[in-house]
C-alpha cells in the first residue's frame, strides 16, 4: 500500500516509491493491472475536490474497501470515460482503476490522504 499525503508531483512520487511498471497497464503482457484508490478525508481538516484519470476504466466502489468505509455521493461524484471527479469532506471515496493511473489531483491536499494498492 502507498499513502500519498500531497498530490504535487504525484506521478514522480509514485515512480520513486514503487517498482517501475506497477502503475502501467502494460506491466505484465496480456494481463490488465488494477489498483484500488481510496481518497480518505476522515479526521482531516476541510474538504477537497479530486480528479482521477486513467487510459483504462474506473469503477466507483461502495461499502468497505481495504479497511475504509466508503460511499458514493451522486451530488458530487462523477465517473465517465476513464475519469472520476468528486469531493470528500469527513468521508471516503474509493475506486477500482483498470489500467495505469495517469493523473490524480486534489484541490486541497491537506484535507485528504490517498491510499493506492
């Protein structure tokens, strides 16, 4: 598991924190890589809007994911065309990303922790 506290230069941090290819959809020939991304704002100050992008596909998750209680909020959360956008404020959103993670942005990085497995 990787914990990202700030998303500034996120892809550079990911590349330095994990073996090369783990966030690349071509890591194993013929096998589609998937990752779980949890954006956790529990016990964090304020709120943040996020955008998560992949050249593959994204599925929003509900219930319990990797020890985190997560939920969908149709007022703020949107998933389409390899992109997820939303807001977290004292709660958690989670996604299954199929393929590589090409971008992850938070408007207020101090308001959330991001876990990637």
